[in-house]
């Protein structure tokens, strides 16, 4: 049984005329007769008594009338709920703080012009593993992964760009001057770092551990802006994506340090689960993001 059959039955039970039912529903009368017969066969009961050209509801037909109306009402309620869900759509995005602050605002501005009804939720994603887990569990729709490249068979990924990572210090700090420095020179320095678990911090720590050269002091911050302010105040040096310090470097409020350290390449990819249903608004967001990243 399907909704069309129930609609036909209810209309016929109201008009008590297959001819009039056919006219109201814009069907051939033979279609009405076939639908009612199919419904009777499926339920194993007679729904209408045929008395010449007239029809009347049987007791079974009267019982079905109540249930059929409830099913049609529920069908209508479901469709309305789905429409409301589309109007109140939510886009869940994962990204590192640096991406959220310095790259995504312009992308979101473009996106919301076309989809003002979509609510956007951000979740922190520091590494490939975190992104993979959140995308596979459905807690994220799409993620910007900033990390060294790792295989993720369950994810569809598109390369956006390779990140530039730099050491920066206060412009008055002459400890390094213009000399290319090595990890050994970090031993007597204070290193100001992002939160533990951040992909590029992980790679720096791995390199330092391999070389057995840990800085004199490592201070962890929850905010990139706090790190920059402390570096400019001469409290230490930091290792950050170049995009977050470009203005300070141009204004000579920070100084870039050249290093001989061989650090792993960090890339930013956009990713989603390979079996993810791509709604129209999600497809638009991905397209806007990919075009925008080409300009960075």
C-alpha cells in the first residue's frame, strides 16, 4: 500500500463515487478501480460494497478510513518537518584557529549571501586524526585539514595549498641577527607555542626530540594573538603559519628568522567523508572555499 492508494480510498469514501473520485484526482476511472482492488487484496477485506452504480463503505472500510487519515496526516507532517529542516540547515565545519581567523571569514561572507538560512557551527580540528574521526562520526560535514599528508581512505580530500611556517621574534631581538640558525640555538631560548596537539607544533617537537635539542622553556598559549603579542614584547620566539604574522612582518613589528632545520611540509586540504550526502548548500560551500584558496 502507498500514500496514493490511501488518498484514492479516502476520496472515494467521501464521494462514494469512483467516477467523481477519478475527476477529482485527475485519474482514469479504471485507475481508481484498480487502486481500490489492489488495496482490498493487500488487506484481505472488502472496503466498498458495489450496489449497482452506487458504492457504500463496509465496516472494514470505515475502520480503514480512520487509519488512512492518520497516515496521510503523518505523511504531511513529515514533509513539513523536512522542509523546515532544510530552512534551518546546519553546516558543521572543522578547522584550526589560524584558518578560522585568517582565511575563512571571507569565504563565509560569500557563502552566507547565497545561503542566509544556513546556521554555521565551527569545531576545532588540529590534526588529520581528529578531522577523520569527526567526519566519520558525522559530527562534521567538512573540514580544513592543516597537517603533514597522511592517508585517509574514508575521506575525499582536495589539496588547497602548502602552508609556509616561520620562526618569528621581536625586531629588537638580535640573538640570531641575519644568521641561519639551527635547532641547537633554541636550547637557550623561550619558545612560545600553540596548544598541545596542533599539527605544526607536533612536527616541530618531533624534530627537536630527534635532534635532542629542547628549548630552555616552552610556554603554551590558547590564542595565536596572545602568542604574537608576547613575541612582540620580547618574551621569546614562536613558530607559526606565515599567514598569521604577515601584517606584523610587513610593519616590522615581528622579524622572521631563517633556519636550517629540516621540518616536514604542512598542507591544508579540504575534506569530507567519501559517502557523505552532498547537499546543494554544502556543494556551494566547497566550491567557494576551493576558489578562494587559490587566491591566498
